[in-house]
């Protein structure tokens, strides 16, 4: 018999009722908590179900990603970007332009990835635009033959574009692997260089998936790539490409007006700003302050030191109220003429009235 020894039946009965009452309350509390948790869980599930389509999903991996070599990477267009209206417009403009150029060759392009990867269309397009015949096989079915053709075509393209300041955003492997972003970069560069009679949509950006293999493990990341954007400098060259030397002369006059105060003189824009020193000194003169020498390398020797200088000059420009330059410091250091001119032209438009 439970209960304390010697307790009366009445006392034991009262105690049992008290225990039952306590257990009943406890049970009721547990039931309410359980129901409350179920309601909370149900609410959370409903919330997730509603928001699920809005949340970014992890990039989808493909079987070929597993075949990547160590430290290799693969870049592909994120499927959601294909629905971007500006991106669709850019594709249509480029396809229509190619078909117009190659109409006499009876070549019809419907899909840039499928029709450009083997080099055949790119070869014909380059030959038509440049008036130069390339020494390549007309038809190649094997992968080796296709890559050899692409190599010849891209070498000719790069040889033509690089001296004019274009950054090479494509390669044989990226084109042959049907990397649409690389194909578009190439076609946009050709269209702009040869002044194609088309209007490219402005400020087109897409999201790309980058897959890398590190220590045997696949890593993915989502990045934004700007396919095409225009600024005042692009417009200037589009409307008056023959005035490039005039523009360069104006820029040289502008920078020397200020650098002469330090007994410095520029005669060649492409190379004399490549180490960043003149850019830094020029910003100090334009904003009327002294830049401490410990903030930069006065006589940079390595590529990294030059990049540091140019990046520091860009910071000074932003401190002065200018927008972040579109050019990369690496492009300026690599003697990319267009990037250097764009940076200097931006300074010219903002400080041309400075004494």
C-alpha cells in the first residue's frame, strides 16, 4: 500500500486526489505545449512553402563537373539569367547581326552555343568583317580539328583586338565548351570594333555559376558578370572613332597641365600610367593634397606593387567623389589602352576646369 506509514485512510485519499490533480494539470500543460509546437511547426512549414520559390537554390552540379582536374574550374550561365529580358534582347541582336553578315554564305545561326562552338561560324564572321582569309580547314568534325580551327581564329581575333585595348574574356576551351558568356564577350567585342550597324542593349548583366575543384572537392559560387555596358567614353569612340588621336592629345595636354607642376611630363598614355605612380600624383594635384610616400610604391618593380598603386589611385578617385572606375587595376597595369583611356577620360570630364 502506498503512502506514508501510519497515515489515515482519509489522509491517503486526499493525497491521491492532489496527485491526480497535479498530474492532470501537468498532462494538460504538456498537451497544450505539444499542440502549440505542432501549430508552430505547421506555420513554419507553410512559411517555407510560400517562400521556397523566392529563395536562391544551390547551383546544380553536372556529371562533367566531377571530371574537372584539380584547381580547374568551369563557368556556366545560371538558368535564371536566360529569362532576363535584356539578355534575351542581346542574344537576338547578335544572332540577327551574324545572319545578316553571313547571308551570302547561306549560314543561318539559331543558337549561339550550338552554332559557334566549333569555330566554323566565327571563322566566316571574322573573314567577312576583316576581309582577311584564314588558313583553316573548311569543315572539321573531330574535337581536335575544331579546337585547332578555334585556335587559329582566336589568335587572329586577339591579334586584332588587343592593341585597341580589349580585354580577352574568351579562350579556345571556353568557346568549345559552349560557354555562352565567353561567346557573347567575343561577339560584342567584334561588333563594337567593326562598328556593326546594330544597337546593343545597355547594361546587360547575368549571373554565372563557377564550379572549382579544390583538394578533390567541388566548390560552387554565384557571380555577377557584366556582359555589356556603355559610358561616355564608349559613346565618344562610337560616334567619332577617327578622333581617337585627338582624344589622346587632349588627355595628354590635360594631365601635363598638372603634372608639369612637379616637373613631370607624359608623352605616352598607355605605358606611363601603367605603374600607378602618375595616377596617384595626378589625383593629389587635382584634389590639392600631398600623398604620403609610404602609401604607395614610388618605384614599383613587381606586378603586385603596380596593381597596389593603381588600386590606391582608384581609392583616391572615389574619395574625391568619383564613381569607382569600371576598369580593373590589372587591366591598366597590363597596358590595356582602352581601360587607361577610360580612367583618364573620367578624370578629364570631372577636373577639366581645375587649375
